[in-house]
C-alpha cells in the first residue's frame, strides 16, 4: 500500500532505539524525510546507520538534544523549525512503589513524558494549521487506562498525553491537521529485553519462560500472550501519519495485544 508520504518531513522524538527507531524506519520506508532524535551523538549516529543500512536511499538526519529539557527543546527548534509530522515518542519509566516516589520523581517524569510533547506540539502545530495539513501522534500506553500499581507516576503521564492529544485535535477542528494517540501494550523494546533477561537470570529460567510468567502474573488479560514487536506498533503509527488516515482524528488507538478488556 502506498501511504503517500513522499515529500513529507517527520520528527520522531526519542528515536534511537525501540518503538521510536521502528517508527523512523517505517516512515523512511514510505518515502518520508525523517529526523531522528536522541541525547547521545553516538546513539543518534548509530540509529541513522541502522536506517541507512536497511534503506540505502533513506532521507534521514539527526538532532542530538535532550527534549526532556527546555534547553534541548530550544536547540531542536533552532535546527528544525518546521515538520509535517510530529511523533511524540520520548518517554521514560521507572518501577517504584507509590510511597517511594518523591516530588522530584513526579516532576521529572512529567517534564520528560508530558511537557516534551506539549512543547514540541506548541512549536509545530500552528504551522501545520497554516498549511492546512499535518500530523501529531502521541505514543501513550495501555498504562494510561490501566494504571500500573508499580509505577503510578508513569501511568499518570500516559493518561495526560491522551487528554492533551484530544484537546489539540479539538483546536484543529475543520483543518487538514489530525492529532491522535497510540496505546501500545507490552512491547519488546530494548528496556524490556533487559528486564526479561534480568528476571530470567534471577529465577534460573529461560527468557521465554520468564516472558510467559510475566503474562501469567502481571498482564493476565493479554490476548496476545507475548510482547508485541516494535514494528507492529510502528505500523499503525505510520498509517496515522499518512493522508489515508485523514478521517481519524482525536482518537486513541490501541496496539495493546488485548490487555485492555474494555471494548471502547
């Protein structure tokens, strides 16, 4: 399927690995010009090399900036004043019991996961409205709906993203700009791989056994019964970024493997 993204420019925040990198690769494959972002020059260079290895004709560049800070945001804006597609993927998580989450923890995760998307959208949305075309996509999580007791502060940020995305869609009413959210479920990202390997080593089992135990105990409602791949998540993001998805706006689309039990 031709998603008609040739000539479109896209920025994917936090895109040196995992879901962000998979989204960047998928956008490039569809002909978009993609800006990869990360905090480390080495990681950004490595991500660009990976994309170019699989897609030699890729139009891809990188910006090294910590978008969880105002300084990093300003640096990005100086280098990238406008994009057609913004994917707010940057996010951090930290399993921690509620009584151990400090004020600093709450503020830090909010600034990285929520304010980064707010600041980026504030910069790029107006130009999208002026040209009557644009796409903003927030990478939220099933944790926005089913708040994980082991990291309530993370769930709070993911719910906040849904509210912001819907609000931005409302102020873009009647234009060619759409704003949507995607809710991945448990996904085989870099961090998850490390988590499962650690659990397997601690319990003296194989990684596949540790994964099965994870879904039996921590995500028993999963219909998939495995971690989704980053590419499976990227597929729906790239569709939403395309002109073909023009009738999907203000929506929260789930790629959660059936973890969320509600129908709507």
